[in-house]
C-alpha cells in the first residue's frame, strides 16, 4: 500500500525493529520512531513509513481507525518534512490517536520531526 507519492510503507518486521532501536519522540497523540538508513542500503528509496497500534488501542475497528488517522498524518506532514533515506514509524496511543484534534497532531508531528532530526545532527 502506498500512502502517497513520496512515501513508501514499511512491510518487513526487521525495519520496524531497527526503527525501534533508533531515535524516538513521544507526543500525547502518538509516538514517532525515526532512523536514518545506512548509506549502503537502498537510501535512494526515499522516505519510508510504518504504522502500528497495539491491542491497548482497542479492538480491530479502533486500531484501524487510529492507523487511518496516522496514515493521513504521514501524508500531510512526512511527505513535506520527512527526509529521504529515513524510516519513520508512527505508533498509535490508547484513547488519543483516534480522538485527538488532527490539526494539533499535525503540529505535534512537525515538532517531533524537529526533535529527532535535531538529535541526530544530520542537517537538511
């Protein structure tokens, strides 16, 4: 599934695990994990993004609703502010992701991106 023209969806478990070991920024509505892919890998693949929600978020309907909102969030913010050669994982939060104001979540994702990119020291 392709969230947008500039984004590719993560599908392999190993990619999610690698992102989990990298930078992270928590917000009230979601958690952002981000990692720069090694240069020798397919860095030309652009921005890759994954979405996950645990059973704490709710039943399958609630998790799918939360992931739909995270995908919309990625299309609106990561497509513009994400960096090529990076993997991002958005993790839904219990009771927040599905109900939080979307404009507020958009601002929070932009701030979270600034935090993870500021910590890595790789300018763009």
